[in-house]
């Protein structure tokens, strides 16, 4: 079949061949075939998925408040993405951009340079995963500055490769017994209003900066790496003014400010990028997750003079900027413009936020409702304390799963229930998901 001869192609609702096994059977096969270290949130195996729902091989429907961890913002098998991928698969599948380049890689870089915050000249480079983008941002910052140190924050998550494990804060499950880790990484306190006594942003930034200056020395620091809203660490939103103060310090100290927008980017927080909320212009920005409608693509975008400091051949990889992933990214970005997913994220925030605050009002286990756009969470504690309650968090999440709502937990203490619906989720799906959540809290 030729996709180009089928205008108005829709996402397929069902695979050509139906499911061959039940979830129970697949789970048994998995046990003897797949490494135990790779976990899954649920034991239901997916057959097909659309805007806001997944259907498993047993025919059960799930409302999706996970989006594959903030990836399928445009939905699963989004029509434009399916069309672009099919057309590209038929033209060519891989040449390696470092061997024989092609237009879509260049076009994605042009789009990223234009979309990301910062009115300066930019360049981009494409990779496969978020961790790989973070690794490369650090490589670029070190190369451009000739300095070794990287400053990261408590509760940070930057990936699972050796360098990015070192950059990540949490031991279990990410780092435990996987060391030794890369050196020259320095961790400083995050602004975490619920847990730092509500320190204002400027004071929290001073606390972090003082540690760096006393213990590392600004002149030794290549980069300051921060998620503008922390993802795996618990959807921690720093106090107003924290990011701008760090940005000002980095500029004055000649430190490269890297924003890891892998989870927050591409309309998720109700702006194209979370940095825009406080008008921050990072020197480098790392991107992945929502960028390509589910195909593996990641990027580093930033100041031309930093990106171009690296010698020819110093950056790359066999698959980085694969043509199918690039086609998907261009279709994803087009879909985000066309459907105005920035506005969609803000609409989701209004509906989801109101329901979460109503639940928090009656349930003293909820210490805080926080986040921005379609990236919201509740932090769960023993009532009347700030003592994290990961067991209650897991229990509410399990009740959601049993009732057909796919939710995720996160946080250093495992006590944050987070919500990342696809930005194209329908009002009906959103409401049905929230009804399940409401019941799960009891
Ligand atoms: C997911 C994530 C990463 C790692 O991305 P992978 O594609 O899983 O390697 C890095 N930083 C942040 C903020 C993330 O959310």
C-alpha cells in the first residue's frame, strides 16, 4: 500500500493481525525472555492506542494519564505522524546523517532553533534519547569553556547512562550498585517550597550559589544543569525568581546554563518550553520525549558559539536524527501548531487542577497540588506532617490501575502521584479519568 495515494489517512484502530496472546500469557513469556531489571507499571500488554486511551490485548480500555512518560503529547499514532512516517519509510530508512545527509535533519534543527527561547543565533544537533542529549550538552559545555565541573540539583533526574546517572540524584532504582560514576559532578540544594520552609527564589538561589563558589569555584564550572520543573524528582516547581537568579549568576560567572526540558518541553507546561514562564533564556537546552510523537529523537539546541565550538566530527552517532524520527518530529511540531497544544495544556491545567484541589480539600494526605499545564501532581504525606507516604501513593495509583486509569508516581520519596495526559485527550476522557481518580482517593 502506498500512503501517499491515500489522502486523509487515519490512524489504524487495529493491527492487521489481532493479538496473539493474552496479557497473562505475555507476562509469563516476558518472565523467561526479558531482563528483570526492566520494569513496567502495569502488567497489561498494549494492542493499540489513540488520543487519550490505550487498549490492551484483552480488549480492556485504559484512560491514559501517562502518555508514555510525557512522550505522546500529540496522542498515539497521531494522523500526521503516521502519514509522515509511512511516507519516509518508503523513501529511505537510514543513511546516517554523518555519512550521507538529508533535508529533514536540517529542517528539524531549523524548527528547534526558531521555537526554543533565546533571540540569539542557534545551532542544534540530534540524538536518540534524552540521556544522550544531556551527555552531549555536557560535552559541548566542557569543550567550549575548557572547564570540568557540572553543577546539578537535589532531586534531579537526567537519565540512566554513566554520566547521566552521576547527574541524577536518586539512588533507588537508578544508581544502586551501578557505580563508579563519572566525576566532577557537584550537587546543590533545589528550591522545593513545600520542603524548604518556603524559601523565596532568590534566597534559595543564593544558598546554591554560595555552595558552588565555596566548594567548587565558579571558574571551574563548565555548566549548571537544571530541569525548570523537575520530572522524576517529583514535579518540583522552584519558587519564583530561583531560575532567573541562577541564570544571572551563570552569565556573570561564564557558566553555561543548560535547561533540561526533556520532560517539560513541547507544550507540556502550557508554554512551548517551561523556561518561558519566567522568561529564562538557557545557553543550551536538551529536548526529547514530546518531540516526535513517540519516535526516538532527542536534541541539544543552543547558542551558536557554544555549539560550533566543537571540532567537526566531535558530535554525532549512528542513529542520531534518524530520517523516520525527523519526519515524525516535523509532523509533531506541525500538529502542535495546528491544534494549538499550548492552549490545550492550559485547558487541561484548569480542569485537572480544579479537580485535584477539590480532592486535596477533603483528603488531608495531600500536602500540595503543584505543577504547570498538563504536568500536575499531588504530594502525599501522613496527615498533619510532611512525612512522605509512598505506601498510600502506591495504593491510590494501584486503585486507579484496577479501575482502568493509567497513572504514574514519582519523587525522591516515591510519594508523588503525577498526571501527564496526552495534550489531545478529549474532555470526555479527561473527565472519566478524573472520576476514577476521585474514587481512588476514597
Ligand atoms: C526522561 C528524562 C531524561 C532521560 O531521557 P531518556 O530518553 O529516558 O534517556 C532526562 N532528563 C529528563 C528531565 C527526563 O525527564
